């Protein structure tokens, strides 16, 4: 992989609909820290990915239960792990 893709993905300098776009990763803030996030689901499965680059923390939650809120679980796990550091 070239160095261009990781830089573009993490900075989101491509603008789509007036918002930074990072090839499927959304730019947010979690606990006042920049984050890259992505969600997905299909046929009863759900997934959520959150990366907190400043804390060097990445969490992925996968579920085969559509009723499980993988985003909330990801945030809760991040909160627990960040409090331990």
C-alpha cells in the first residue's frame, strides 16, 4: 500500500457532501479525542469499528444478533480501556 492511502484515510481531506470523507471511515470525536469509525450490518449481523489514533486504540465489535447495538458496545469498551491507561 502506498503512503497516500493511509494519509488520505486518516485525514479525510476528500470532501463529499461538505463533510470529510475517508473511504468509508467517518470522522468523529469520542471523549474529546478524534476518532475514525465505520458501521455495517446485513442479514441480522451488525458490526462497528472505532479507531482512536491518539490513544493507539482500535476496537471492532461483531454481532450475529441484529438487536445488539454494536456502536454502544464499542464506545463502552473504549471508555473502560481508556480509563485503565
